C-alpha cells in the first residue's frame, strides 16, 4: 500500500511539472524514465544503480561498481521505476552503518566535470534531523586541515526552515567547498528527482524535478581531488553515521554535464539578501538572470511583483553562459511579515521564447528595540532550540583566511559561492530574531599555517625558534593582515543586519611567549631606552628570591628593570593586544558603529590593563564549581581590566560544561551508587552544569553592571546524542536557563543596562608586581587564594571592587575605607606610598601573612589552601568571613547585609534608588555529582532578613512585579526574603511609591503616518518617578495582532517615548497601546483610531 501511494504522488507530481519554455505540451524527460541504452551504459556513465528485481545490487552501467548492504538497509520492488533502496535514520543516538556501499575505485572520482543524480522520498523521521547524507564518498561534510577530509564529494539534504536544501560538499585536497541549492519542499512519501552538476571549474548547479534550483560559484576551483573512501548510498561513509531516513531510486554518476541538466533561462537569487529590517534605507533584492543555453538570448525582460506593485525591467542581450545581476528595490515600510516576490523572466533565441517564473520569499523583520541585553551562545546551535532557550546571538564563521592573506589587502572575505551560502544563513538568523557574532582569528590562522608559522614564529635571543607554536604578533605583516581580515568581513558582510558582533581571537594569550626578534628588542628600546634584562627567561616573571640585590622589604622602584619589562610585555610587547585592535579597526572600517567586538578570556593574564586591546567588550568564561558565586569575582576582575581602556565595557560567560575531572572524576565501583547519567554516559568528559549552579551563577554576574551574558557548551546544554565529549547529563539546566531569559533578561534587561553600580568603599588589590616576582595571581581561573579572599568578602556581606596597582597609581585610595591585600608579597614604591597614606587617614588594611614587610595590616586573615572537600572548604572560608566580621565590624558599617552569610547581597544604584540583588548560596550535596564530594551542586530553600541602612523606602520585587512589605526601624529598612534553591531576588527601593501609569498619544492617525507615543510611571505626587523602571509595551492592531514596536523598555527617570510607524498595508480600525510597569504591575491603555 505504501508503494502504491508513493507512485500515485509521483504521477501527480510529474503531471504538474511544466517545461521552462513555451511548448504545446511537456515532453517526458529522460530522467523521468528508467535509463536504458546509452543513458545506462554509454561512455559517460560511470555508475548506475537502479535496484531492479533480481539485479538490486548490480551496477547497471556494466562497470562493476556493485553494492553491498549495510545495517538494516534493504532493497524493495516498486517505487517510481520498479525498485528502490530503503535506508534508515542514524546519528549519535544510533551510530550504526546504514545504506549501501560500492567499493572505492578511481573511476568513482571524476577527473573533471560530472553529474550526480537520484530519486528520493523522505520518511516522516527526516524531521528529526537537520542534515542527512544522501550520497557520500567524502566522509567529512566540511573542510578541515586534514587531507582525509578534503577528497571527493558528498550530497546532503539539510534543513532550511520548514523546507530542505541540497548541499554538495566537494574536496580539493587542501580544503573543501560547499555548493548549495535553493530551498524546496520535501513531503514524506513524495518522490523527488534531484541532480547536481559540476563543471570541474568551480560552478555547481542543482536541479529539482528537472527545474533549475540554484547555482553556486567558487572562483579559482578546479576538479575534485580523488580519495580512497568507498561510495555510500543512503548514509555517511563512517562514524558518526547519518543514515538517510527514506528511499533512493535510480542513482547515477556520470562524467561531464548531462545535456538535459542544463537550464535555458535561469533566475536565481544573487549574492544578496532576502531579509530586511523594517524602514531600512536603500534595501534591494539581488536577482541573477542567466543564459544557460548555447545560443544568445535577446529581447529579455523581467517582471517583478512585490507588495502589490509591479515593475518591469529590460534585460541586455545575454550571450551563452552570461548572467545579469538585477537589483530589485524592496519597500521596507511594509508591516513586518514575509511577502512573495514573483519574478517572470522572458527572452528569445532563434524565434523561440524562453520563459521562467520564480517566487521568492522576502521577509521584513521588526526594528530592534533599544537596550536589549545580549544572550550569546558561544558556539553554534540549531535555531529552534536557540530561540526556545532565549539566546539572541550565536557564533558564525565568515572568513577565508588564505584568500585574504593572498590578496594582501581588504578583499571579499570568501568566494562567491561561500558568500552566497553565508548570506542565506545570515538572513535565516535575522528572520528568526537572532544575531550573528563572527568569530574572527587571523592570528591563530597564521599559527596553524605551517609555512607561515615557521616564518613568523617567536625566537630566542640567539635567533633560534622558541619551540612553541605561537607566532610573533608584532610583525608588521601580521598586524596588517589582522586589519585586512576584519576589513574584509566588514566589506563583504557588513550590510547584513544579522551580523551584529565579533569575537576577536579567543584563548590566544595562554600560548604567548617571549620573543627576541630585532623588531621586538627595538620596540622595547623605544619604549624604555633599555635593553631587555638578561634575567628575563620566562613570560611569567622572575622569583624575587632569585634576583640579586632584591630589596629586603620587597618594595621595588617603579622603574625596576624587570618590572618595566613585564609591564611592557603584557601590555604591548607580545603583540596580541595591538593585533586585537587591528581586527577591531578593520571590522569598524565601513562605519558600522553598532557592530560590537569582544575578546575572551580577557583576564587569563596578569593584572595589568590592556588585555583585548581596543575591543568594545572584554569577557571571561568561568566554571562554577565548587562555589557558584565565584563568578562574581571573575566578573569584578573584568571590570578592573576594562577600567584601563576608556569606554570599554564588560560581558560575562558561564560555562555550561563542567570538567568531569573537577566534579565527578571516577565512576563509583558499585554501580548502584552511580548517578543516572554515569550509567547512561560513563565516558562523558564534560558534563552539564547543575541547574542550581546555573541559576546562582546567573544572579551573581547579573548583580554587576554587565552588558551581556554568554554561555558555552551547546552539547551539554541540549541533547545532541554525544556520549564522550560535551554531554547532556542534566535536562533541568536547559529549562532553568530558558526560565531566566524569559522572566529576567527579557523583561528587565533594558532596565539593568541603564542602572550603574553602587560605588564601593571596599577594594581588593590584585598585585601585578607580586604576580611577576612571587608567582601569584588568579590568571582568570578563580581558583587561587585571591579569589577565595573575594568569596570571604562576599560571605562577610561586603561589596568589594577589584583594583590593580595601576588603579592606585592613577586614582589613589580616596573613597575607600577598607583595602584587602591577598598575596601582596611585592609592591612598587608608588603603591606602598599611597597605601601608607590611606592607612594614616584611617583606612583599614586586611591582609594575609604574605604582605610585604613594608606594610602592617590592621586585620590578618591567614591564607587557606583548599582540601577538595567542598563542604569543609566552604565552612573554613565562611569561618574566615565570620572572623573578619568580628574584627572589622567595630570600625565599619555596611550599607546593606543579610542575616545569614548564605544570602549574598549586592547593590546597584540610580539616583536615590537602590537595586538590591540577593543570591541564595545555601547548598548541599545532591544526587547528581554530590557523591564525589567535590561540589555541593544542590541548592536548598532559604530565608533571610535583609537590612538596608536607609531610613525609609518603597520596595518592589522586579521579577514578581509586586510591592514587597518592608519595615523601617532605627534608620534602617528591613526586608524579609525567601528563596528557592540557587535563587536570586532583585528589589527596587525607591523614596516614593509607584502609583500609576500615564500613556499619551494622538487619538487618530492614517496608514503610512507616524504617531508619537509617550508614557510615564508616576509617583504619589503625579510626577514621573526618578528611577529606571522596567515596562512592557503592547501595541495591538485592529485585528488583535501584536505590532511593532511591542516589547520591553526602560523608563529612565520614570518616562519614555517611542514612535509608531503605521504601514500602508496595516489594518485600519481601533488600535490599542497598553503599557505595564513591572515594579508593581500597574497598567494603563490608550486607543488609536487608524484610517486609510
């Protein structure tokens, strides 16, 4: 019954197929029949598999490329041509060989042009996977620096929204290229014929049911490079397998381009865009009209219908194989939606009219709202799940580094075909409300290019190579190349609004090293007038105990030769910071001020300003174990680093992955004591952060004035089937992150981006000099004593600011009451002088036993070395926090505190308004990794009374959107708060109450006009409340649909405004504007009558 239904659908499909040129009737094409004669055994046929009864596995071309079945795959009689191959879904959950295999043979690797074709029908299971292999002789459907990944060809079927797209991946020896078709509908059970032709010179064409379905051009390409993999039908060659969930019939591989797979008059999207932002200026759709006949085409015309308007464009005469790019203006003032753009192209050759019609989807998306907080997936991920969780950005790759290096100047960042493929991807992201962050790493590419690495590697004083892979980033050629790479991406993709950010290199300075090229030594002489000291042997520094004549009190002159050198090296000398700046400058070269750049991990270096160069944001990833609130320490380090680069700001990443070695290293011998994930994925090397740690880390970093949040580890956040690498081991974590983005980031993000930090009067010094001379420092890992001291301060209900020696040298210590100095063995004279003056004026020094003898601490907290027993370590550090409180409290009064150290409070402030964050850090061992004793991963419910030293105020829970009772007593405000596991609370405390919302707009308007909307959140005197209030705006059109610019806003100083731009195709009638403030939940509504 299944075969009969498939045949019936196929017959309907064939009946519907029309010829491209005008003709009395559509003739049956050769590809619609079972190949016989020359079509089966002719000299150009390499192999033909028809799966006919009794000859199912035979190569019908007679060349002996017979098939052998794998897995459950089977031959079945029937289908469109009498026999077909059934294959089955495979992948990470079912990594089993499927399909049918023909043994490798040189003839199966065509030497020039070739044609690959097949009939297929999908099963419903195809919806379960984003990409499946139809035909594979390449194994790797991507390029990587391994010759085995760059041989031969494969043909895949990839998801494209609700449709599918053919992808042909061809290997060229050193690299590979991808050729992509237009998207087309694939219905389960419906037979479709597809063909891919390659001209042996970089042009690939696709045909679906005989109709042209896209063309990709990669300039400078030649024939494919032959490989030695077997050819597989219906699966990937090897693991991880990707069985084709469907059926294949009549698969043929031919030398040359089969004549009936050439298009007469072809219309395809050009290398441009199909998605636009509403009200975008000078928007146009690029259309390519090609003459794929062997005759000149004349009297050509293109008719375009879009948005109710018709446009006719005259074409020039087109010689054979010539194409014409036609820009089509797009009216972006239309209502955000998807619209058909219909193209009819006609031309004449030898008295015959050729005619083709195509329909393209043009999408207009709403304009972005102001002050939306980025939620970046540091990596890739499928669009539906990215949106569901609440991500706003993901990484993309837009750079052909070899092409740019060869050009020696800014150029097109990729080949034409690759640009077209990336253009489709960028448009798809935009349509789905996602932004792209290009990961751009020219310096690393040079490192990974063996020839260039040898040319530009770092050297010893003798001129011999240093022996590591790192290149000398200070070479002028490398600096210029970095600029060229950034400028090439901006030039090629800068007009795509989906491209919104750029990660500049990453994890690059871990491998940096000293270098002694003549230009390095000369740069140091220019900076200091000195030679590089002979004692310099390592990038890390020189132990003071080994330096002859080192000052006994461990106070060094500011111009100490070693200190000068290491300051220079880590700021400028290794070349990487300036290299980041060059990429940043290149990306900004086309005027895209809204394109923001970031570098990470920015504080995996000594505590000295400059890491990341002039990028817009510095970021750092942090593993939450063993104590999730340590992410606050890592965030504070970023603010200390950014403080030295005017205008630079901070984003913060939480690692979704946990190293197995740091959380659950060994499987319990008794299987009954293993967690479920340990039974299911015992070989997992990276597991999922626990949900309570995810929540607690989120609140800890959000309590700082960061500008965006990031997460890395897609395979541990969602199920991908991986069982060894990044593994999905806790399904609750994904739900928690989705909940936090929905209930906190989206509604409160605009407000948080407008609320600065509260000035702190407690400073924690991270000493660069001690890092150089005593091997101190966290280096971004948050696992050293300095980081634990920061934890102690949080548990002691203090709000520390991390500062550098440079901060003290520039700003002094005025405004601080407490200076905390962990591991400050060695300090510069200028810093010691300012600390002595600070203490003389009544400042309090808290230090450990390693403080330089030149200073005397007021309070000594002995350093603590962790035992790797999580509960003991936390108890010991909290005991030190209690000791600190006993000694400090008689001399210091906090602005705010919780009644229990397991509730950590922190303040941001706008005017007279406090934004109070409270984070529940009460944890125990759970049944996820707790049995290993390294991490208390399970949060517990908790409650505490929070005291704020202000005489009065009105308190609002900004997440729950309600007023909160508070008691004013003895000049303080007390708030009783309860918490769920790992939970955080955000309270707004204002001097006046929120009493009402006001919305003002014109009562009437016409389609096509603009309407100003003004709103205010009012206090008890009817005036705008002088705070930043989160608000939600809903604009509802006459049909009850949400309209632009609905969303979340920040009412700064209690008021905000926006413009409603009515489209000419909007619906007239009664419109509603509803504004809800999210402090107490009050709402007001205005109506607008819209006429034509």
